[in-house]
């Protein structure tokens, strides 16, 4: 899972050429993925002059890296085919972050006072229904326990005793 405020740069490059992105900006590159329509060319993603990824074939699965770049992301492509490049990044250096991102899920609004800490509130309707159903089951079990306990309480009861033809009324002690 990528950190909060992660962005993705989607590029489609046709034919040979090169582009520079985020020149003189601090970015932390978290992942790179590339696809080419043919194998007759290659695509290179660099930070300044440092090669981060090079695609010689048609598919370059996403690699996860954590590279801090200040010299700009340079993308060069050779050949006349087309290439799709995805660069996942966060603006700024992640090593300079002073706080960690906290995700607190609850029925609240964003109560964050700092731009570094993200506190979100999210409870779905399904979760609410599950909680209500479980509370209903707990109440039923409590009532069953109370009823079972009340039925065990002995009370004085009058009863009829038949003995030899005479009926007498007695009280249970």
C-alpha cells in the first residue's frame, strides 16, 4: 500500500524522444511500470543521470522502489513504436517526514489539524447493519437469561391435595 498523497504520472510516448518531469523538485519515486507496443526500441526512466528502470521488451511489470529524486524524472524512448509509462511518486522526500500517517476509521469527519496526518471517518451501511444485528442478538440472549433466572424463583403457591375423598387446600412453604 502506498502512502497518503501518492500520485501517479501516466505518460503515452509515441516515437523517439525524451521528456523531463519535476525538474528541481523533490519527489520520492515509489514505483515504475512500462509497456511498449514493439520490441524494436527501449524506454529508460532516470533520475537526472541515474537509471531507475529500462524496458527492452514489451512489458515491464511494476517495480517498487523508494528513490528520492531532486534532479527531475527523465524519460527517454528510442524507436518509432509507442510506450506507456507509469511513475508512482510522492512529492517531497519521505525520509524528511516528521510524522507518520494515521488512519483512524470511525464515524467522524476529517478532524486533522496537520497536513501530515490524515484522519478519516468511514463506516458503511453494511457495517452499521451488522452492528445492529449483533446488538439485537445480545439483547435477546440477555432477556433469555433474565427469564430463565426469574422462572427459578420459588413463590408460595396454593395447591389442592386429594386424600381419601376429602379435598384440602394447602400452602407451599
